[in-house]
C-alpha cells in the first residue's frame, strides 16, 4: 500500500471519530433543549365552554345519586394539577453544534442502532428523550367491552355481579331547625374490590359520616368499617371491612376501550330501599363533563370524563357498578340528571385502579398526579387555537401563571406551556380517557412516557409520577 493511501485511510478514521463526538454533543444539546421550560402568560381555562360545544351536557342541573343531603365538604378539582401555587418558568439554553456535524452525528447514531438490531422505536428514544427510569407498563387484562347480551344473559350477569354489590348505610350529625344536633342517615351503594374487604364507592356517599355500615347481597351486615382513602381529584372513596377474607370480589374491566352504543347494566341500592336493583341500557357517550350537586343544591362539583348511559340510575345507586355484557365493572354510578330522562353518569373504573393497587399492596394510597393545567382538545378547540391535532390535552393556561405547576412531576420532566399531550404509554388521550384519568391508573413512583407535540414536532417525555397532596 502506498504512503498516500495510508494517509487517506488515517484521515478517514479521524473524521469518523470526530463525527461520533459530534453525535454525542448533538444528543446532549437536544436533550437540554427538550428540558427548556418557557414562561407563557397566555392562558385558557375554557374547558367548560369547549366541552359544551363538543356535545357535553354541562349546564344541565345534575344530582348526586344518593340520599345524602347534609354533606358540605365534597371537593373534586377538575384536572390532575390542582395547586394554587404556581411559579414562573426559567428558560435554559445551550450551545449548538455545527449543522453539518449534527447531521452526520445523527446518521451515525441511526446506523449504530440499526447494526445493533434496534427498531425504529429504539431510535426514537435515542433521538428524543433521556431514559433514566424503566417505564411502568400496565396489564389491563381481558377486554369484555366487545361482548353483547343475548337472551337471558342480562339476568345471568346481574345475578353474577350482585354478589359483589353492597349497600352502604351512613350516620351523620345534622343541625335541625331549632339548632339541635340530631342524627341523620343516608344510603348508597358500593363494589367489593377484593375478597379481604376493600370496597369502592363515591366520596359523597360517605362524606361527613361518623359511622359506616356495609350490607352484603345476602343480608350479612358489617359495622366495623373504615374509610381508608379518598381520591382528592375525583368523587371516589375506598372502604375496608375488617377481619374478612372470603367476600366475592367483582371483576374490574377496562374503561379505556368503551364503545358508544355497547350494552350495559347498572346495579344499586335504589332509593336507599331496594337493594341491588337492576336496570339495563347502553353507553350513550363518553368523556362527558357535568356539574353535580346533592339533592339540596349544595356541594356542587364539576366531574369530567364521565360515561353517559341511559340505564336508569336512581337515588341510592351512587357508588354502584356499571357493568358490561361480560360481567366486568366498567364504571362507578355517580350522578343522574334532574331535568332530563334516562341520563345518568358513571366514573370510568380505570381511573381508580392506581389507588386500589396501592391499598392492596400496603393498605395506604395516594393519587398519582402529573402537575399540569390542561384543556381537552376538540375539533372546535383545535380550530380556535390553531392546533395540529383534534384530540389530546393542551397544556395551556388563561391566567398569568404557567400551566406547569412549580416543582411538580411535569416540571421536573421538562414539560412546557403549549405542549400537546396525545398519549400516555401509547394510550391515546381523548379516545381512551382524559389525561387526568389515564394518569389515575398508575401509582406514585411509576414512570410513564408521554407522547408530546411541541412546536410541530413529536417527542417522547418520561415522567415519574408523584402522590398528590393539597
């Protein structure tokens, strides 16, 4: 080999080393840019208006479906951030590499990934995110939402599930007209979630109660019952019957795959008198936002991402199951309209699974949260705000505060104002549920990957969730 050829080979080898070094530099620069947090004083808190334009039923007077009328302390906020403390964001910047070097560096990274047998997904992770914590992957189990009722099967499903439905009786203190303290009673419904006594119900069923009694389908009564956890962001509570081990637990389904028009059954303690009454209907809609109050017009709260059904939901049915044709619980019956017929609403069951799994593991639970203020993207909102997609969650705030809560998991992960979150671990936001409800399926400490559109480009952002505290 001639001296000239050896010099050319040597030069080429040196250039390869330079390209790889540039690739590393570019990767670091990209990563820093992804963590940039913008300060944006524009804001929109027009979720209610947009929801109404999208066919939701906000503005319709709602009624919590139990016989409770003395509760004054219900509080359910409307998103997964819910903090009155906000901070201004700080913009970070870094030096960029030569354009030519960056281009070559990315080519080398792609080739190396290909040679190692990596897929396109792996390359996407290399290009768009820093992976420091393994992602939490959920197993949603079998999906019975495609099943349909046949002749006689409604009765079969009702008989099967009724064993896992309980009546909940509560005692509260009230003040009468003369200022005297008197006992007041109320009734609702619950769902047996585990054989050792965990019960799911609505928070407004047990709110303010100093005594809770659970009655099984066969009439067995338990008075040693404790309220072990409540969801600060939703109308959900968890009870525990002490010292039991052989209860019939309901099978929890997957509310992320519901279909409008699919058949359902509602079971509950109607009017607080008729235990385990059964009604049948269909899912009329999903993703509904409603304003609900108790029978006296007090304790008003906004509930989002609700399942709408025409199966009759009566007073006393609060906390009972909405069940698909496979006998799986897909929702928690919560509210009914006082101004329209056959219009009831249920909380998606998937949103409570994160807290339930914590209770099963440790006996304690807190709600996993992201720490953002967001608005649901609808076709109308997409047009108004000139967004590139017509579904997802738009991290946007109408006030002078950032849509990213200071020191929240979202802030630590580098989410920014005006980011659009389209998926959580590949599950689409909007089609499968709201951003808050999809996060509710996980536990504090879980790491999820968000698909984010930022300035027209799709990136992946890993977020380690934390427990919500007021």
